[in-house]
């Protein structure tokens, strides 16, 4: 029972440490895990705002092979992928009116 609670706190909806870690790592993956090296990119001011110790604890937890965290990261990544897909592949040819106009003149 106590062990269960200890594990779940990392992806509890109220704490959501895995979400914080995902954002802090900018969703970058390294060997299937969130790229912990991203945390070294933060400035001291940013580090002070983020709970680095907590983020690292969370990462160690994900590295222990938690399937729930893995799933959350996958969901977040696919949601992000869908967002970025919108920008390009389905773009229709756009006639550049400014160029046409300039050509006419
Ligand atoms: Zn987990």
C-alpha cells in the first residue's frame, strides 16, 4: 500500500511530476526516456523556479521502467505530433497575391 502511493505520486493528477518533467525536457527523448540532459540547459534563474531535485527524482522513476509514465510520455508526444502536423502536410498550394500583383504591374 505504501509502495503503491510512493510510485503513484509521480503521475498523480494533482502533482503531475511527469508532466513537469516532460515540459522541462521539451519532450525530447533519449533512448526512449525523456532526455535528462535538457535539464542542464536551464539558466540558474530557471533552475531556481523548477524543482530540479524533484525533476531528477521523477526521471529516475521513469528510468526504472514505469509503464504508466512511458504511456503518458507517448500520449504527450503524439498530441504534440498532431499539432505540428497541422502546419505542413495538408497545406494547399497558395497563390501569392503580392507576387502576382507585382508581376502585373
Ligand atoms: Zn511512473
